[in-house]
C-alpha cells in the first residue's frame, strides 16, 4: 500500500492586497503524480527553488493543494478533520532546526510531541532516551538548546520526530549543517529506522552520496518531476543532472572521465567498493602510478602577518553548571593573502574561534592580534578592527534587511562614513564580484537562497576588509549554487590578494579551494598545515569525526586490489590522470 500518493498536485503561492485581491501568483508545483510505497526510502533531488520543500509540506498537510489531491495512508490532506491523524502518521524535520525547537531543555524538547500525542509518562521517558541515543545527543539531554551548535540542534530536532514513532518521516535537508561524522550518524539512523522499523523515509538533500543510499531517487525541476528511478540509473544520467544544477557522486564522475578517455567501464557506479572492483577489472598495463612530487610550495610573499592568536581560551557560562571551554589555548598565525580552510567536528570551536578575530567575543584569556595590534588594547577602537575583518555568518541571508539589494550592500560603507561617490563605487564593485549587478534594484527578499547568500557576501566585501571570514557560505545550496558562490570567492581572493578564511563541513570544497587547512578538535588546534599534508592523515581525520572526499576513500580501496595511485588523491581530476597512466 502507498503511504503517500499525490494526484495531479498543483500549488500556487499567492500574494493578495488588503482587500483580498490577488496581486501576484507564483506556481511552485505542476501536476505532480507520485506514489510512495509503505516502507520505502525515497530521496528527492533538485536545485534551490524547484519545489522540493513545497512538495514535502504537502505530505503532512502544512500546505493544502491549489488543485489535485494528496493522500496520506488513504486520508485526504484537504479534510481538516483528518489533520491530527495525518500529522501523527507523517513527521517532518525542517532544514533549520531553530524553527523546530520549542523547549528550554533538550530532553523536554524531544518529549514535546509524545506528550501532545498522549503517550504515558513512563513510555515518554523511554522514547526520549532512545531517540537521543540514536542521534548521539544523550549526554546533552539536560543542556539548553540555545547553547548547542547548529549541527547538534539539528540532531535534537530529528530526535524529536523519532520519539513520535511516525510511520513516515520527511526530512528537508536534515544534514545541511552537520559535520561528516554527524551526517554519517544521521544517515545510519535514517537507514536503521527504515530497514529495522519499516518507517518510510523521504529525504530531501543536496548531498549526492546521501541520495545514492536510497531505494529510489526523484529529481525535480521547475515544479515538476523530471526523473524517477533507482539511484544507479539516475546518476548515470550525468549530463541531464548537471543541466538542472545538480551533481553526481565523485566515483560516478571518475567513471565518466575514464569512459570518455576510452576505458571500458560502466557509468552506473555510485559507491567506492563497486568502483574499485570495476577499475580492477580493467586491462591495466601496470598497477602502480608514477607519482611526481606535488607538495605544497611555500609562497615567500605570504609572510606578512594578518591575524595572530596567542594562547586564546574562551569559556561559555563561567561559574554555572553549563560552563564549557569552547576554545582551549589556541595559538596560530595567519599571513596576509592566504586562503585558509577551517574544518572540525560540530561543536569543535570553529565558529567561536572566528568570532574572536574581529572582537565579537573577547577571549577569557590570551591575546588576539590584527595587523600586529592587540585588538582589546585600550588605545584600539574595536569598530576599526571590524572594518578590517569581515565575517559572513551561517545562513547569511538573515543579515539582509534593506528595501533593495543596492541599499543592503551600501549599509556597511555608509556606516564607515564614506562619501556617496565612494559608496556607489564600492556597491558596484562588490555586486560585480558576486555576479549580482542585475539584481541591485530588486528587494533582497524576492531572491533565491543562493542569490541572497551572494548579496550578504557583497555587503561585507563592500567594506573592503583585509580579512574575509566565511562560516559555511554554501550550506543548504544546491550543487550549482554552491559551486557558483565558492568560485566567486576564489576569484575574489585571486584578484584582490586579500586573506580568506573558509569554514566548511565539505571536505571536497576545502581540498578544491584552500591552500592551507586549520583543523579544530574539542576546542583545541588539532593541526594547521598545507592541504596535501593535512589530508594525507586520513585515519587521524576520521578519528576526530571528520572524513575525506569519496575519491580519497576509493584510492585506499584500490590498494586492496594491488593498485596504487598515491596517497594524495583528493580530486577526481587527479585520480583520473593517475589511473589513465596505468591503462
């Protein structure tokens, strides 16, 4: 039996004036026909704005169809008398956990839904403990949600739905803010709920590796379903996926590269194990690649200090039961013009660390230097430091507030006391660097998520900071949007020569763009070195809750077949080049 069925589902977002007249109509879903069998694990892919989240909100009657029908376990979502039963059947985890947390203590938040369902107190206790253990948040059960990192909050939100024990769970980008270990744990939880408990899972994601683990993948574009098949078949349609702003797993991309160069290899490959077997079956002339030294070269020009930390420690809630050391005795120097990647598990202290760099928070002990000045010295104006060090936060679209994009970008320069002529020049330059000049007169709230992200970034660039810090700038964006914003940041770095610090949970993005990598672990500086040197320590990174790119894992699996392409494989291009030399 189908747990969810849509019949010719259409949905329009409608804007009305004070008198109820329709002033604007935007079609989000067009004749969507979808059947989800009970117990299936379905992944939904699509670019930002394609209708994925709108479709998901119909599955538990948050939205009602403009036309067509949605049935949940046979119940029509348009029937208001059935809403309680529908929402008891289908639980939903949203993209941003802050929209879903309601209590002041973690375990009370997880207990909220079972209490409202009338579950007996003893069973609520069991459900809450079990749900928190499943998402590895049991030790935080008595913490306040606002004291948790973004990724930890997301796990609490998932636990709250698990505690309801629904027959179907719809997850809208649940791992967007998690570290690799957290993503892996959530995916294991999802699969366990699906396989062992028979719960239907509908997962909306921009991570191709997550979608590859589903039973079935649906691809959406412009409000309609354009592909519907099992993962191997979907990802074999690489060109069609890229045409709608999506991506394929790294091993699939590698197989396409090898095939285009003449290798007889299947492109219906999505996992490392099957890729390693397929490569081992090729007629290789030799099994060991000649590896030229590709070690990082120290750029002698980048020796001028931009930022320095000396024994910086920061503690939250000192003197209370919630006292926590977020940054623990960190000392480091970042030179002018460097592009630094910052990685670490959720709650490792990355975001707290960067907030020290422009004085948003003051160290409990230790010293922060910008341009060799102690930023908390009496004769230093912290306002001037903030013009030198710009930060773009997670969900930076929340920083937007003005009527037009141009006014929003101009806000920072205006506060710097610049002339109108200089402000106009900076707004134009920042907009050009982010590719948004055509949007300057639009309202920032009319834009897509990726465009809003670029507007917020332009607002910081317009202040012309010496150091630019980006906290997960691509989180929640589709592959095309992510590649666009990261490429623009790289281009800005190369043109301006400014210092850039990029926090990301995507190891693929870090190896692609950063020249050096700073690794945080439990508040301490784990290592700070050139990218190649950091990612050679695969086992150490995995031991602290991080991961390496899928293509790196493949290179290790190939060694089981006696094929050695080196320990420095982080990109598909390098892997393809080494493998082709063996053919």
